[in-house]
């Protein structure tokens, strides 16, 4: 009995390669696998036309709200220079500590994976559920997230390089990062559109717009809170996986020079229900962009089969008790899935929503002073300062720093945070840092329509920071390097 269970644990964990990252020598092969996804032609996103103003696009007649008064006298140039220099210094001071830190985080993830898989057959219990949930949560929020942004591209971190991580095949996905989202789709939706259009209309993750169906619902407000809470337990596969894939398919249409389907609205958020029970003309046109069978097989299918079919399947081979152990495993896995959805919702969705954060009506150039300001006043941090605290928050408690410098490592964010806050304090730029549960309350208030986000007075930003197009030649890592504005 014990030998069977041990063999099952080894088989199940080995099937997702949770403990052995690919060797550095395989990196070139992984890069070659990506050729179909990283095109030579640049992707250009047109932005709204900007007014052709002088040095500062200031409307002298615009009256600022009291909470926006800090904008009027902000020294954009001085602020931008100090923020830029801090980022460069953090990079220059790197001594290999970031890789050692990554290895520690990976080992913590692996311990959770081993504990969860080795006990998945037991009577459903909190320890197994939390361990399995942490395996999934850490793989995404800490390891895949910072790797896909290029946080370790400048370092000798082996396979943890954005140019080949988890992309190119189902095998690579299973080896590096297997989740509901397709990595190639997430790279576009998150790394590009969300990070460089933060809280603008073109930001696919703009919570206030995406949950308009809740905010405008005829349901009583208390029921809206209940609905939003229930949504948090399934949001990754129900909402996020289809939306990220939608952005990938839009990009493929653009590369092929094909027009988007008539009546399809690219900015309109979708869910799995949109494929099977369309309620608008845009959702009816969705099938011309994405075939539901393709979405099920290529996006959510691999994770479903790997986690809920292959992982517990060997238990059925154990004589006598196999069906009971298999049932226990399924219950533990489903409970862990619900928990990891709620955990990730708590630390991801709440980063950019709240009545004290800003939305923006136009676009600015990446790495400009206005860009830095927007990333800061459109984001919120949580408690931070030690690896255990940061691990529980998925290192998403450094969201301000992460949006200012998307391609730093987790350890570099820890070092940069106190200094960036000091710069913000010096120039009077709001730097939001609160309990994650307070951020949850503010996010839920936005979702149910109890409150709304602030609108940034963009007319006070330097005109030279405004952008009409943003172009890039790859979908991985930072916009720096081979990308341009």
C-alpha cells in the first residue's frame, strides 16, 4: 500500500515536472520553439490622438479636486529622473543574489507541491488543500510572473528566461508553468496591454469597466457583493483564461492583416459563457475569432487533464481502496482550485482597483516621467519586507515597483521599494500601501458600484510624454531592448 502511494506521488509530480526545471543548455531550443509566436514585424498599437500642446499640456482653467491638488505643482522631470536612476542603480548592484533568491522561492513552491501531491489521496483536509493551492499560486504569481516579464533575463538563471519559458508546446507548458491560461496569450494580455496601458480604456484588466454587468445590475447591493465573492472562486478559468486568449487571437488577426469580425468589440470582456450562451452581437461574433473547441482543447484543456485527470488517475489502480482514495483526491483538488482562485483574486485583482486609484483617458510613452507617475498612482502595494510575508502575497505586494520597472527580479523589488516610496514622499506623489484585506474591500466596492475610481487630470502631464503609438517586436519580457516607442 505504502509503496503504491509513494510511486503515485513520484509519477504525479513528475508528470508536471514540478521539481526539476529544464537545464540552461536547452534554452536555445526553447527560443526556436517560439518563432511562430514572436514575429519579425513589429506590433503597433495606435493610441488616441493627442493635442499638439507645448511643454506642459496644462489647462489653466481646469479646477482640480482636493485629492488631485498634488498634481498641479509636480516636478515631472525631477521625479522621472530620480525614479529612472534608482532602477538603473538597482540593476547595477545585482551580484547574483536574485538567482539565489529565486531558487529559494522555487524550493518553497516545490515543498508545497510535494506535500499536496503526496497527501492528495487522504481524507479532504486543510493542509492538503492549502499545499495544492500554494503549488498553483506560487507557480503563477512568483515564478512564471517574474520570469515571463524578463526579470531574470540578464542573469544566469537557466530556464527562467522569458524567451522560452512555458511557450511553444504543451510539453513546455507542462514543464514550466501549467495553468488555465495559455502562456503565449498571457504574455500579450498582461505583459503588453495591461502594463503599458494601465487603467486606460485599452487596459484589458480594467476592473471598473469589466464588471459593469455587476455595477449596473438590478440586483440589491448585498447580492452584488455575494455574486462578486462567488466569482472570485472561479475567475481564472471562467473569466481570465478566455480574455487572455482573446487578446492572442486579436493579435494573430492583426499579424495576418485580417479584419476583426463584424460587430465584435475587442474591449468587451468575455467569459466562458460567451462561447456557449452569447448575449450580445459582439459575443455572437466571437465564434469567428475563437472556436470554442479550440479554446477548450488548447487553453483550459491541458491544465484540466493534467491536474484533474492524470494526477489522481493512478490511485484507481490500488486494489480495494482505489476508488475511495481517488474520490478523496478529486475533492482535495477541487477545493484547492477554489482556494487558489480566491487567493489569487485577493492579491491580483485588488492591485489596481479602489476609489483612491486613478484611471487615465489617454496614453503616455513607456519610461517617461508621466509613465512612472501613472504606474504609481494606478497601483497599490500591500504589507511587505520579508520573504515569508512576500511569499504569502505572491510578491504582488510590490505592485507599484513592478509596474514602474516590469523586468526586475523579486529580490530587486524588495530592495527598491523603500527607496521608491521615499522618492514619492519627496515629490508628493501618492504611494498607496495598505492591508490586502482593505484593498479587497475597496475593490469589491468598485465591483458592486458603491464607489468609482478617480479620473486623472491628464492635461497636467508634459506634452512630450504623450504617445500616439506603441510598437514592439516581441511578446516577452520588458518593452526595453529590442522594443521601441
